[in-house]
C-alpha cells in the first residue's frame, strides 16, 4: 500500500510539473502567434503523443511561423524541407559522396546527413513531390530511421514531422494515398484569422521589430512531457466510447447506422482508436484534467478521423464530406 501511495504521489508531482511546463510553452507561443488557438492546441497534442501531423491550409496563415516557433520554444532542432517536383529521396535522407583525401592518393565514400536529421521537420507542400520522394519521408516517419547504402541510421529523438498541404491548388500535385495518410496522427485544418486577430497580426509584423519567443524546454524536457501524457488515466467508459465511435465509421460494422452505410466507402481502422485514446489523454493534460473524458474525445475526433474516413460516390454526388460524416457520428457519441 505504501508503494502504491508513493507511486501515486510521484505521478501527481510529475503531472504538476508537466502542467507548469505546458503553460510556459503556451505563453511563449502566444507572444508570437496571434489567434489559431485550436491549431496551437492540436499541434501540442501531436507533440505530446509523438504523432506526425498533416496541416491543411491556404498560404499565408503562418503555418511555417507556428511550427518554427514551437521548435524554438521547445529547444528542438528544426529543419524545413520545401517539397518540389524535382526533389529526390537523397535530398531528404542524405547520400554518400566520394571524397578525396589530401594529396589525392585515396578516395572513399562519406555519408552526408540530409535535413531529415532534426527533431522537428516541416515538410512544406508534401503533395508537390513525386510518390518515390514522399515514400522516403514516410518511411522515416514510421521507422524513425533511414537506410542509405545498406547502412541504417537512427533519427534523433524526439522526432516529429509536420507536413503542409494547400487545399486550393491541385495542378501538378501528387495526392497522398489513403494508406500513407493514415500514418499521420492528425489532419489539422487552419482557417483564416478573425478581423481583430488579423488587425493584431498587422500591427505586430509591420513595425520596426517583431515579437520573438524564448526556449523554455529542451529535447529531454519535451520527452518527459511525452512520457507523462501516456500515464494520464483513461477510464473504461471513455475507452468504450472510443471503440463505439471508431466501429460506427465502418459500413460493415453492426454499430454503423444507415447514414454511414449510405455514404461511407471505408471507415477508420484500429489506428484511429489508438490515436483517439492517446490524443484524449494528451488533451486532458493540456486542460489540467486528472483523467481523460468523453469531452476530450469529442474535441480530438475530427483531426483523428477526417483523413481516415473515405466517402463513397453517393456522398460525393450528394455533397456529403468527411466533416459532415464526423459531425453525424459525434451527435451519437455517448
């Protein structure tokens, strides 16, 4: 019993320390980023869950600024990779280059690291590069390692990829297949700022100086936050709600209603259930809640499910989107 009490006290102390660290991170982000509160929260959830994030938004919404500022506040190494049609896999993972020793007597191949070797990667416009190059990034995301010339090299921890897509312009793009989309923990949608938020953006960014953020954590501190998020309790009733929600997205499931059977081609797989549970725990930590609840599940359902549900042709004909389907499912969530 004493050991149990000590373990409970230790977690409570860690939880309080984590909450303090999270608030410091949010405060520093707020010094630079105006608005986009939901996007900031969802990026932090992805970070706490060690999950890669796909960010969809039109140009000019400060996606790059948000991610680079987050990396600075967390004290993480940041690299931005601009995806273009001529980008090669070696431009991401690195390559071996023939080097000549002094005097020119001997030559040998030496490995040169690619930009993938960082803690936080911004894969800008990931759908503008061919599938072969996309696959090189997605393999690194999944395995957290790269293999060049038969040699496998581990990536630094923590390792996260935030990829962006422009939802408007599709000419010359290579859409990610559904199986590769499923590798992303979240699909995050960024919207235009409000009138007041945009006014503040203009004031802050058109003067002599712009606000900047300071590092409040480092790689070890970030990984500690991630370990605390995993320990947040997930009550049995919340787990059952997650499972019912995921199964209700599948037309072949007995939990699917007529709406889903009419409009859904394929529902979400088990990875959705896992990510809903992880995200609910992380959001509970961000909100200062002692355990995850159904309200946290509701809050994270859209970014978890929207890229894992495939509407059928009838949905397209009737103008039904994945957002509509998730909205319908959330109304039934107990």
